[in-house]
C-alpha cells in the first residue's frame, strides 16, 4: 500500500537552480522521490510521459546517489540501498567519472540513468504534506 500513499504526494517542477546533491535538495518541505517498487516506478514513468507527450527533452531527477562512494547507490532521504532499480542498458556508466545523480531519462523510456548532478532538469518531489508550488502529478 505504500506506493498508493506515495502516489498522492508526488509533484514535479522546473529546476531553476543548479542541482547539488545530496545536500541541497530542490524540494522544499520534502525530498526527491524514492522509488521503492515497480508499481511506483511505472506510475512515475507514465506521468512523466504524459506530461511531455510532444517533447522528450525533459528528464526527472530522483533521490538516488553514489556521491559518498562510487557505485554504492543509496537513497539520500532514507539512507538505504535500493531494493528495486530500473537502470537503462549499460547504466550506471559513470561517464566522465562525474555522474553521481540519477534521473528518469526520457529518451530511454524513462529508465534510470546516472548523470552529472549539475545538470539542469526537472525533478520529482515526494512530500509528507502538500505544499504550494509545482504541479501535482499524482
Ligand atoms: Ca550515465
């Protein structure tokens, strides 16, 4: 049932500042989305796809990082290792040795890709309570 609760508390927004993870999270009153199971993942992929049906240039950061130790992927908020992942083919690939954040990559069916944390892109927030701002997507 957890994913049902989570579903009603996701929103997305345009990132106006540099993403610095894991310490400076762009979600006020919440944190980047932690995806614990396939159902939540599919829900967010579907929402991301619907939100940009005519434009696949928008990707969505989630809360996963290996900034502390290379290839030791961990959810920032809960400080736990992922039980579920949805990496794209040959991901994570640490391109340029500078990819320690993860987003849902539009051009790969919103599967997970490790990317530079400084990339500007959209993000998905998970909140305990609804706050003003952003577009509620689920
Ligand atoms: Ca990559």
